[in-house]
C-alpha cells in the first residue's frame, strides 16, 4: 500500500497569507464602502521595464522562425546569461565567480527550498527567527526536523537564532553548532542588513566548523548604503563554505516572469565531494531549464538601458519605503528596515500582539500589513509593511495610520 510522506503532517495548517486573505475578504464583505490598502504581501506593482519588454518580444519572434527556434534550454542556463551575471553581479564587485558556477533557475524560492536535498538528512539547520518560512518548511518536509511545538511556535531539532533590536536583527553565532546556516540579507521580513565584518565572522565560523552557509540575497538590489555586502563572496573564504541565491523578482519585477539563480563555487567540498557537482546532477535530473525568452529578458536587465530602468523602479519603491519610515517615525512608532530593503518592520504600540495590531489597522485604518509573529516567535510584537505599493496608496495608508 502506498504511504504518504509523514513529515508533511508536521506542518501546521494555516499558511500566514491565507489567514490574512481570509480576514481581509471578511472585512471587505462587511464593509463594501471602505477602500482597503494592501501593504502586506511582498509582490511588486510596477510593470516590466520597456527594455526588458523589447527583449521579450524579440525572443518571442525568434521562437516563431525555424532558423532561430529554440527547444529545451541547457539545464544549467544559457551562456549569454551566465556570462553577463558573472561579470556584472560578481567580478565587477571583486568576487571571483565564474559563469559555470552559476545555475539559472525559475526563481529563488525553488532553489532555497530544493537545495537541502543534496545534504544529509542528519544535518542540523540554523535559521533566523523571524524567518522567511521556506527555509524551515522545506527541511520539515525532508524530515530534517522534529515535530512542531505549539507552545514555542517552533520545530524541535532546529536551531533558531533570535534576531531583535539588540543585535540589529542580524543573528549572533549560536551555542550549538549547525551544519547548514540560512542567512538572508537584506532581510525579509525585518528589512535589516548585515555589515561586511559581521558576515565575515559567519564565513570564518562556517569554515572553522565545516558548516555551509545558504545565503539568500534576493533583495541585494535594494542596498543603498555603502559598506554593506551585496554578495557573501565579498567575504574572504566564502568560496569554501557558501551558496548564494539570487532572484530577478524584486530586482526587475519578474515575480510573474520567473527567473533566478544559485551560485555554488567549485571550491565548496564536503567529505571530498564537490557540492557544485551534486547540484548540477540534481538540476540536470529534475529541471529542464528556464525558458529561453525569460533568460533573454534577464539578459536585458544587465544592458545599459535595462539597468537604468530597473534602477528607477527600485528608487520608486525605496521612496515609498522612506515615506513609510518617516511617516511612522513622526507618528511615534519604533521602526526598523526600509533603508536597504523594501520592508519596514515596526514595533506594535503598547502591549498589542502582532495579530491585534493587524485587526486594529485593518478595522480602523483599512490598511493591510503582515503580523510579525507569522515569521516566528521573535516576530511577535512586530509588524511588516512593504514598499511595493503605488505612491498614491502608500501616502494615503501612512496618512491613515498617522491619524489612528
Ligand atoms: C527572502 C526571499 N527569498 C526568496 C524569495 C522568492 O523569490 P522568487 O520570486 O525568485 O522565487 C522571496 C520572495 O518573496 C524572498 O522574500
């Protein structure tokens, strides 16, 4: 008789965004005259930049002619894209990454979720708390954790690294040594960044203990301040211990087009085995390559015109972030993030829990955000707003919150 993967049953039922969606639908049904503004889910709102659209059209036309038609893409990605990424995202920043260390995919979520497959199920993972849920849930599914403890709001067998105002929302080295360390900077949900010195400490620690750092840099393009690392490979020794994930979703509005990549340096070896080789084997077996037209669109992001246009979009979102940050500060809120990331992390007022503040904001200001407790117990008492809305709605939302 067929049996299911029992590990899936360890996952608690209600997913954060479906719980939010349900509450918002109920509110709208009961209050049809109210205009609800959504600053909750981290999806972009600006259309794809003209240079990228031009490239998409050209690639679509190529597919319609026998002489330029393309079938299956190379499963690790087209050279035209891998070459330009290696040059513009890494070598230009002094990071020695070669094109064949870059694996093109349809986004960072799949890669972050799938990467654990190539590591032993005995490995112990460490994650930030609060955390982007994919890192934990994918390891639960694989059986790398114990069961969910309702009281603690955490899985047994996982090292949770508290991120709070005291440590600047960047984790301290834990007492117990993890095998796999998930780090995400700029961070979702807190909007925090890590300095190069602190990231270097993590790299040194991982090399010393034989751990691997899984570094999610999906929001790298939002870094505005100098001295903040854009890639973990800016740190010495990272080629021996780190894997990096990147995404075109927030960099160039590809949440609907789907494109990302993972970097695995060939120097990363465990038990004498090349991790790069294992991922290549896994990718080749289970993945048939990102679509040609989307990879051409990705290439256009690196052209002079494409770069300028996506920079403008990011500046638009970051202007929203500034308006939210300043608006909330002047209204007396304690706020974090929003400087190098499109997320603003605010302390809920008084003793309100994250969900109480959610209800308060929805009911009184008709604004939707994300309760911090949905990202882990250390998110309790915090709330996430995103800068991905349009300007008009962002300004109106902040005005409404100021009048609460
Ligand atoms: C930290 C982080 N990593 C990865 C992703 C997913 O990126 P993609 O759209 O490329 O799958 C997100 C999306 O919200 C994210 O916040």
